[in-house]
């Protein structure tokens, strides 16, 4: 799809974390140009602001998953906190902090020395027991050059009979969830990008992808109705949450990595995404998760540069492939 210049200018009138991705994915700028913009994430804007919140020991807010001193009463009153180490690393990953830069390398080393999981004091880069947490640890670990192979091996052994994953498995669940499945799929794709594909990772990704595709990214198989209306609402940052745009962006990355065409079963999710575009070419931020954050990036109900960037690159990928949605793939 073509993108009007005023919309591109609006996207570029933003933070380096967004600008470098617009230059790469929408404008098609030379690598030296978008890499130069990407290098600013460490020194300017949201990336620099988040790095300034880092503790001297490499953590954020004094904890791996929960900030130090954050009580159950505080959780009930203020909501789940998003300021601890795992979520801050996830955000730096989304910003595109260069994993080769000195600050990133020092952060990785300090976290390895000092950060322990709240569950049972496990070292951060060893992971813990919950699939969503371990999946996001794999994603950021693979991105920042950490060997997370043992966590990947654990995730491969935790797949549900229906093909996906569910972090409620330890509580007896035998059905997958959209939330956990997208977290694990992103993790396995990130791991393959860093270390290469294995028969085991490919088989697991294929099963997880099929779980989502059978449901056209948001439906119940039994009724064809949305499994959760919030899956159709556009969210950023997603943290552990699923929405159709997150699902589509995963399939875009997987298709590009594998050199494969988009699956026609994504067609209804694509149609929904198109329908949410405003006349000025933007997409809104429909909602955000409650709970403490280091800073707000965008306002709910307003045009969102994060959502618009991600939606545009999904549609460019889809339209370039020319998929015939009248004949679903088997």
C-alpha cells in the first residue's frame, strides 16, 4: 500500500525509537540512514529516559518481575507494575536499542550478576517457571546476545495438546491461550533469528501458528465469534497481552524470515485492521494496561504512532504478497 507523505512526516515527527523503524520499514531508506537514527535510541528520547531509570546494579525498580517493596495491596490498588527489569528490557527491545552498544552489553552482564526471579531466586537469564515470563526472557535474551537455549528447551516441552501454550498449565490447564502462545511464538522466532532454526523449534512454531490460524487470530473455533473483544482493540505496549495486530506482526516477521507467503486465514484479521484506519491514515490507541509505568508515550483514544507504524508495515507486507483470501490455505 502507498503511504502519503503527510502521514510519513507525522510518523517521523516523533521519537528515535519510532523514526528508525519508519525509515527502514515504510520509507525504505538505506541501512546507513536508519541505523544512524537507531543509534540515537541510547542517547535521546524514550530510550535514554528509560535507561536513566536503571539502578546501579543493572536492574530497574530493584526487581526482576515486581519492583522491590511492591506489595499485594499495592497491586490490588494500583494494578500490575510495569517498571521492573523484565518489562524494561522488553521495552528497550521494542525501541531497538542496539544490542552491540556498550550500555546494552553492560546491562546484560549486570542483570546476569544481580537480578533474581521473584518466584524462587533463579538467575534472570536462567528463566523461571511461567511460560509467558520465560518466553519474553528468551526474546530479549536472544536479541541482546544471551544464550537462552535452556529456556527454549523448557518451552518446547510445555506445548499444549492443541498446539499452543498456556501459562496456566501449572494450575491444570490443558488448553492453549492466545496470550501465552503469541509470547512463545515471538520468542522462538527471535531465538531462530539469533541461533538458527532446529527441527524442534520449527515444529513447535508450526503448531503454535496453526493454533492461531485455525482461529483466524481472534475467534473461537466453536462459535466463530471473538474469543475476547479486547483482541480486536489495538494496544501498545502489549506487555503480555495479545491483540490481532500483535498476531499479524508476528506472522509478518515469520513470513519474511522464512521467505513464505502470508496464510490466507489471516484475511479477516487484515480486514479488521483496515477497517480501523481513520480517514487521515492513522490508527488509534484503543486502550492501555493499568499499573505503574516509568512514563507514558501516547494517549488512549488519540492517533498512535506506534499502532500506525505497526499497522502500515503489516499491510504493506500483505498487499505486496497479493494473497487470495477466497481460497484458504490448508
